[in-house]
C-alpha cells in the first residue's frame, strides 16, 4: 500500500490527486486490477468527477455548503459537525479499475480529495489489487 499527503487550502476545497494515484499504480507494477483510494479522515472524503472545468468543483462545494450548513442544531462539541456529515455523504474511498497499468478514467474524470474542515495535511492510501 502506498501513502501520500496533501496539504489542503481553505475550509472546503477539492484537490485533484489523479497524478499521485497514477504514480502509485505505476510503482505497484500491477497491470490489471483495481486501485482502492482511501482517505483515513472523518472530515474529508474521496470522489471522482470532472477535472477539466474547475467551476464543477466550485458548484459542488457551493451546493454541499448550502445543503449542510456550518451552523445548525448540532451536538458534536468540536464545532465541525457539518464536515463530518459531508464526509459521510461523499464517502472515504473509491475503487478504480486498472488496465494496462493505468487508471481507467473517462476523458473528463479526475480523482479528488474533498476537504471539508481545512486547511490541514491529509493522508491518502492507495492499495492496488491485481486481478
Ligand atoms: Zn469533529
């Protein structure tokens, strides 16, 4: 398993990590299989979406912030309940097929770390399974 870190900027942000995941796949030597990208944090997440037009990420964050407001009738004393909820909704991991040693992604797809309580340094794990 490979691990890398991303220093995030802003409280909520999407950071593309496709290149780091591709590099982990390459180093694994696996030609056919699946890459599991996993984020071991409770206020961040991993997703796959458009990497060509940055307004897609901006629109996503706008809607997520509107849907799960920062302040509400939360009980969690840390003051970041919205970030935990956003992390639960998006999810901690994604599985991506690997073919001929490369991630199988659509022309406009990229892999993103979703930061919901930044800025922080986040860890990402990539496990490449042959098969
Ligand atoms: Zn918390």
